């Protein structure tokens, strides 16, 4: 059977997974209506794809009388934080479907994934999706895509791309606007016409390349690999060639993708995408081959992290109340497991070995726990937040410091160096930021972003919506999302992605508000919150338990402010009914991990437990904070 290998790529939310699900439903890959490619719990909850995943369909159906083909499809995540996944996936396929929302048009991630595809020499098939949207404008979007192809240096053949129109949610595709059709066959036919069959070099020596990793509790590390030649068989001895080592190994189990499921097979042939177990230290980009003489396939680059933060043992006064896993050793083991599959993540397990004594609730007291924090390097706030969210659901308690962007030196001639002068320059990550806002908000937004060192690259207007494209240091963008939502009354859309490291920008002004810190421990009461909400936005509600040093809200004007949120009204003997109802509390800005990472300050930790997310001062007492300030000034 012939095989075609494609990936579906697009900006976040342009409909990749919905289209993949529909392809599976119509072509026998999915019997159960409820099953989706977004199978992970967090993916379901958030409606975004976090991990790229493989599936396959058979088309046309055996009953059609036409020759059947297996189409391996990789559904990729659209969020920029997971962009490095896409880059790897592209190396294992022969073509891509570039989905573009018929109303939004090309967005930052569209540009990124298209650029990578063109560089690899692919001839993308463009799918203008969601043409059912009232605001859709497929003609305009087609023009914009064509412009983007040219701008990214597409050659003539690439720029002469095939376009298919689709309503992924209804499982319909059309070769031309205005066509009538009830299924996705036109898209599949275009794939068969345009994507060459995966090279069937069955008689050559086996060689395959790993482009994704997985983990199974019984089988250990798994590798997803594309076979380029020969046959791969279960139980066979193989050679592995990587950047650092050449070694032997044995494939203990082999699976091929059948729909969304993996099916154990004894053998797979050139052109197919397989999952294999048995090689515990296998890594992205490594070549698996029959014997040592087979040439190593070109290396696959992995994007560098852009920000870092520390993971610490939770030592807040409420530590150990909710979590099952709280020690440094447990956190370390969990991070080691994460590194098995989370390729964009790096962890430094050996920061200064400050020993701490932690008292575990009910556990052995004062156990030496080793280094008290680990330094985590990630691809963005969401990348880190997803890891933390998974950990808390598994029962971990943890504290983290404020994310900081990675700053690195560059010599003249190094990538990112401005070329001005001969000095070493410090570089920081920059992003391309695309903003769509109603015209009336554009002034405020431009002003705020300029203060954060964003520079306008391009500005257009359609109807009443301005689209503004900026270049901005990641550092300037950190913590801005929440403000943007408020400033645009929830009507703005912002989206960005890291473009690379460039010269460090001086003088970024961001934080204009302070923290409201509790002076006491106890239960917050409405009476006192009603007064405090005059000064800022509260993160807690009536009845929330607080501790000394916990941040319970922000202060819109000025510096930090210490307060007592537990102070009730003077009790009188007489119960004046009705008076309490007069207290009007604004809804609290309840923290979740992403919001917390965004609004926390550098002298604070975010405390994460299975049930709570709190911000706290590193130094819980006011005296401690004053001393720390003084020491800082002295040094
Ligand atoms: N109007 C309309 N909405 C659609 C269509 N296809 C998908 N959607 C909606 O668009 C949203 C995003 O769809 P997904 O399929 O999750 O998008 P995605 O590209 O996989 O998103 P990420 O994986 O997070 O990048 C969902 O709310 C879908 O219901 C369509 O054809 N028309
Ligand atoms: Mg998706």
C-alpha cells in the first residue's frame, strides 16, 4: 500500500485538530464520536493542542475500487510555545497542509511554520478554513497568503500552491468557492495529487530518524520515527548514530499508527511512521540503522529556551496541607521524568547546594532534602504553566520564582549581534507581536507597548479593526496580557512568537502597581475586603484563608501595601439585619498558574498546590522584607 506523510500546520486555533478529527471520522479512523486528537486532559479542558500526535487514515475506501493509500497525518500544536515540536515534525513528512482562518488571515505562527516548510523545500497545500464564519473573506485571505509566500522567498513552484476551501467543523472541503460538497474528499484528492508517495526504498538497508519522544510506564522511553529505507523489525539489533555517540540497541516492540491507535506490528517498511520501544536513551534526530555503514541523517535542531525560573520546595505556612509530593527529591524525580519527553525543557539540577530543613506535615521532621531549588529553562510562560498544571494535578506542591528571560552574550559576528562596534553585546529574545484591536483602543495599546520597547513594524485597518505588528523584547511582553484584556475590554486579540535573540533593550518600564500583602494569618472577611478593593484588585474572596506575607491583591497606584484582610466590623450586641448585604464585593481576580506567573513580582513566589494558587512574598514578615531591601542596597 502506498504511503503519504503529511503534517497539519497553522496558527493557534485555526482548526487543525477539528479538521484532523473530521478526516478520521469520515475515513474509518474514529468510530467513537467523542474521541479527539486532543486526547490529553489539559488539551480537552483548554481546547488547545499541546503535543503533536500521529494518526493515519485509509483513502479512498477499499470499496471504491481505486487503489488505497495510507495517509499518515501529524496534528501539530499551534501555540508558539510549542513551536519547536512543529519544526521537528516537519522533518518527518513530505508535505504540509497550511491551514489559515478565512477571517483572521495569516498570523505569526502561520508565518513561522510556512517559513520552515518552504526552507525544507515543501510545496504546501493551502487550506482556507472556517469559510462559514460571518467575517470570513477567503479572497482577501488568499491574497494575503500569496503575499506571505513571496515575502518568505517561495520559489515559483511553491508560490503556485493548490488552495482548498474548508469548513473543518462540518467536515466539508471544496476545490472552488461556491462548490457544493458534503465531505472532505476534495481535500484528500488534492493530497493524493500533490504529495509524492513516501519513498519506497524497501530493499535498501534500514535507516530511520527519530523526530518525537514518548513515554510508557511499562515500555519506558518510546521513539516516533520515520523509516527512510529498508524494513524495520521488532526484535532486531540496530545501530544508533547521534550527535555524541554511536551505539548498539535492540528494538523490543514496534507499533504502526492505525487511526489514533497504535497497533503492534512485527515489521514496518520504508516510508512509514512508527513508534518503537527498547532504546532507553534514544533522542530526537538520531538515526536508527541496520548496521554501522549506513549514513547518519541530517541533524534536527531544537529551539533554545527563552526563559528561566526556579522551582522550590514549598515552604509557605500552608505547605503540605494539600499535596502528596512535596520534597525536593520527589520534585527532582518528576522533572527527570518530564525531561524524557519534553524536548524544549532544560533543567539545572545543581544550583548552589543550599541545604534546607523542611518540616513535612506529619512526616519526618527536619529531613535534609538536598538543593532547595532547581533552575528550569522553558520556551515560554505557557510551556512552563502546562508542566506546573500537570504536576499539581498529580499531587505536587511547589513554589516558583518569577520567570525571567534568558540573556546571553554575543561577540561581533555571532548571530543576533547588531554589528555596531566591536564590543560583546548582551542579547535577549524578541518576539513578533500581532494585535487586532477596535480602533478606539489602538492609541492606548500602542502607547503601552511602546513603553515596553515594542516597535511598530506594520499597521493596517479593515472595517473598524486595526492590525498592528510589533517587534518587542519578550521581557517587555511578560505580564502584559492581562493589562491588554482590560485595556481593550476583552475585544482585542494578541498573539506573538519568538523570532530570535537580539540586542538587549534598555529601560523597559512595566510594573506600575504594587502588591497588597497580608500582615496577619486568618480568614479574610468581606467587610475588610470591601475597603481594600478601593485600592486595587483582590485575588481572594470572603472566607479565603490567608497567612502573613501572602499577596492578596494588587495596589493600582504606588508601592506594596501591608494590610489586614481579617478585620471584621466591630461586633455589637444587636444584629442589624440587612447591613451585611450592603457590602458589595467585586468578583475576585482568582489566580491560576498562568495569571499568577504574569502578575507576580520578582520578590515573590508563586505557591502551587493541588487546590490552590497563591502569591507570597519571599520574606513573609515585614521586618524580613525591610532587612532584605537593606542588604540589597548595601551590596
Ligand atoms: N466557524 C468555524 N469554527 C471552527 C471550524 N473548525 C474549527 N472551528 C473552531 O475553532 C476552534 C479551534 O479549533 P481547533 O481544531 O482546536 O484548532 P487548532 O488549530 O487545533 O488549535 P491548536 O491546536 O490549539 O493550535 C474550535 O472552537 C473549533 O470549534 C470551522 O470550520 N468553522
Ligand atoms: Mg489542535
